[in-house]
């Protein structure tokens, strides 16, 4: 059993999202034009964090496709929306 403190779910979610963004940048730099696929990034975000994420994703979308899966309908205006 480790004595290290556990990350709360919101912090862990942010770390995983950051790693995913960094890794896809790495692959793009290698010449592999992979889409960025994100599953419900808004799970632990308030409105300000969601706006900040939108700014980051707007920048990323200039170089590759971004696919976001979410249960929230509040983000329909972010691009081409397809409801499944």
C-alpha cells in the first residue's frame, strides 16, 4: 500500500486529457495525421474551463480533425455536430 496521496477524479481527468493532447502533438510532428478523439472532456469542467478547452481545441483543429464524444448538448455550437 502506497502512502502517496491519490489524485481526485477531476485532477486525474485533467492530467489524462493533457497527456492525450501532448501525445497527439508528438505524432503530428512525426508526420502521422491522426485525429484527436476525446471522450467527454467536460465531465469535471465548469464554464470557464470549458471555454479554455475550446480555445485550445480551436487551435489544434487547424492541423487535424477533432472528434468529441459527450453527453452534454451544451457544446453543439463547437463545430459539425452529429447526434447519435
